[in-house]
C-alpha cells in the first residue's frame, strides 16, 4: 500500500509539473521561431531560425473565439456543426465546441475555416437578436472573447517564439534617419545609418533631393538582402517609420520590407499606449516576418520604476547607462544638415554612433521581453512594447483554459460589466489626508509573494493556472 501511494504521488507530481510547464512555455516543441504572421482567413506563416538559415513555413489554422452563447449562429442552420475532432482537425465551415463550465462563462469555442465568415455570421445574428445594427464584436464584449489572429494561432498550436535560441542568435538590425526637418511635409531624408549584429555598419547618403528616392530603394534592398529578424531604433514608430512612410509615398516608392513568404509592404494601425491621464495614441507599424522594436518603449518602462533618467533622448540615456563611446560625436539637431554640407564624414560618424547606441540599449533592456516571448503566446514586438507587467498573464491563462477544454470564467464587477481571469492587483487606500515632512515614499508589490505563501488565487480559476504560472515565473526570475 505504501509503495502504491508513493507511485501515485509521483505520477501526480509529474502531471502537475507537466501542466505547469505547458501553462508557462506551451506544449509544441518547434524550435527557433523568430516571427509569426497570421490573417483572419486562417493563413499563418512561421519563420524559424536554424543557425544562419531561416526557414519559412506556411500553414492553415482554424480561426476561433469564445462565446457565452451560440444563439447568434442559429440562422446558419445545418451549416453549424459540432465536430468530434480537435480544433486543429476540424474541417467544417463553422462549428462550436461546448467547454466544461457554468452558464454565463465563455463555454462555447466557436471556430471556422475563415474567421471573416465567422465574424460576419455573428454580426448578422447579433443584429437580428438585438434589433439594431451591430458593426463590431467589440460592442459585445460580454458575449464574445476574441484575440488577434497571431495569438489565436499561437494559443491553438501551443507554440512560442525563440525556443532554443539565445538573444545573440537573433539577427538584429538598427537604422536611423537624418532629415532636413522634423516634419516630413517640409523636409526630406538625406542620410540613413545602418548597423546589424552580423558586422554591417554603413550610411546611405542623398546629398540632393534627386538622390532621396534611390537611397530609400537601396535601404529596402539592404533590408531584404540582410534579412534580419528584428529591426530596432529609438522612437522608431513616432518618427523614423512615419517619416520614411511619408517620404516613400510622396516619391511613389513601395516600402517592400517584409520577409519572403508574407506580405511585403509595411502595415500600419492606430493604437493607444497606457491608460488614464498618461494615455497617448500613436501609429503602430508592423512587417511580416520581422519584429519592430522601439527602445524608447523600454526606456519609458525603466524610468517608470527608477524615476531618475535625465530625459528619454537617445544621447542622454546612452550616457546614463554608460553605453556612449568616449569618441562619440555630438551635434545639435538643428545644425546637422548644415554640418553635413561642410563635413559629411563627421555626420556619418554621428549617425553610426546613434545606431550603435540603439544596439547597446537593446542589449541592456530587452532581455526580459525576449524571455517572456518564449512563454506568452504573443508577438515579441508586442511584448517589448507592453513590457513584463502588461499583457502577459491573460494570454497564458486563456491558452491554458482553451487547451484543457475548460470554459474561460467571467465575473460580474461593479456597474454590471465583466472581467475574465486576470485584471491586475487590488489597491486599497488605508489613510487619507496630507502627510507632512515625508523624506521618502515607496510602494513595493508584495501581492505575488502573499499569493504564493497563502495560496490565494481567483475563486473563478478552477484549474489553478494563475498560481501555477506565478510559481514558475517567480522561480525563473
């Protein structure tokens, strides 16, 4: 009997360890993924690195979302099926699977061969049910839980970025523009500095306005030929890519920067950073097969903790971190183009110092985002923008619940709105008024330690995923 109990306990421990590993790292062992692109029609492209060689794999996946009801698909009649096969083997046009869970939870997994068809069918059904036109599923967040196509693919397959890779295995590429004005409507690009971690360090010049078009074309050619996994710069979204996009448009040049196998053109969308009074909008750019990294995002996150950076400017933070070379060239922004006319070599050195410092900041600050991308089912570039504290736990929790065939819980909160498993920590105010003669104030996050010590987790987390993930992440840290 004792031997039986010991064996049973060992199996239980092994099962728990395996579950924790799958919750944290996914379950598919595919190594070397450096980028993923996916679309709503169910097409996915995966780029894998094997040494200096990159392989491109094209696959079909089944777009899906979670729902609290299937009422909005009733109008499909017999076209709506309940297949017995797993999601990856389902060949039906539209199907649903009932997950283990209570009424009111997201207990229906809806999927289709084409996600666009599924969304149109849901909007048609919802519009009929509500007797008004429903334009987007985002209007029905209490009924549907949806993630982007790339996250759908990663959650469905159990794959993650960078398995088996070190940071230096990535082919990282930095570029920086020198322009005659900060406004692309009033100025142009006269130089592009380029560097990568495979030995390239050059500048492209456009001494006259007539040279700008050929310089931009040459830049696109170099990106395609060097074929980097990562493209980095400081303030790349708000300045460099925005400026480059506008100038290319004016000159009639297609920005063909994506990797072979996916869409080649630069893509754009609007996004909101942060929440509350610090919220700000910006244009987010993306390239199929390449991850775009803005070191300015990493600097902002770093200063949110330390609060002692002199500024967020590249030169200042490079000096702060001790990355700036003693021979670094410094020029006033307003004088750079005039200096170029007189001494182009000096400006070339200045521009190459810029990209070298971006590389140094990436090495210094982006290791955590790299590590998290080998765990969470999200693109590396999105994790690098959000940082370790945002957008990590919820994708891991959703992946675990869908993989286990268990409904994602939904809780009612104040005002009748809903939330899912993870919405962050609670903050309680124990005193009010004015504190005088304060010499130091600090806030330390203790709740992960308290949760682990006293096994405090969400009552709705029936699988215990959050505490399991928290244990693993804390041990790894």
